């Protein structure tokens, strides 16, 4: 069974996230999403609109997602890959090159980011249309 892992906050879930998850799943048989905790979001200088519990609830409902685990810090990826027998780490290409240090543990792939949508765009549009 080919196992895939990807990491992220996945706030204000949108089609850019879904297309990333769909493409990641299509690379193997089992997709793990390591979801940034609210505390780790602060480390990433992000405050998500929805808390971890709600963001996990939404990811668990997506057909491409087989398992959701917490992402507590930057350093856990190598352990996650080993502990879960991961074959491929997949990230959007806004992260291109950032996770190549994990190549000794698994394949690392960067997929093209979906243009024209982001959680930030959603927040801005929602604010303007108040
Ligand atoms: N993404 C995408 N297209 C978009 C928006 C996001 O393909 N329009 C991808 C990102 O490239 C990322 C994933 O969806 O691979 C999740 O995006 P974020 O929640 O913004 O993830 P980020 O905050 O970058 O967290 O340790 C890694 C970090 O936790 C990544």
C-alpha cells in the first residue's frame, strides 16, 4: 500500500485544498493529512478562522483523506514518515525545495498550487461584501 502524507492548516476549506488532496491521493492508496494545531498555527504566524477540531471534522469528511494527524511543529516530519511508513511527501509548490531534506526518508513531490483562491482571498472578499 503506497502511503502519502501532506501538511497544512486547511483553514476555510476551498477547492484549492481539495484539488491538492485529490492529486495527492491519486499518487497512492492512502492519504494522511498532518493538520496544523491551533498552537502550531501561531508559530507559523497564522490565526485560523476555524479551530483544529472544526478543520479536522471537515478534512475527515473528504473522500480523498484516509487519516488526519496533528502537526505540532516543524520538526516532526521525518518521524511521521518513519512511523507511518510514508512513501511520498506531497506539498503545494509554494513550498518547492523546502522539504527536500526529507528525501532520504521518502519521495518528495511539489504539486502546482491552484491559482486564484486562498483562505486570505476568501477573508478579504467576505469583509468587502459585509
Ligand atoms: N494549496 C494549493 N492551492 C491553493 C491553496 C493551498 O495547492 N490555492 C495547498 C498548499 O500549497 C498546501 C496545502 O494546500 O500544500 C495546504 O495549504 P495551507 O493550509 O495554506 O498550508 P500551509 O499553511 O502552507 O502549511 O509544515 C507545512 C505547513 O504546515 C504547510
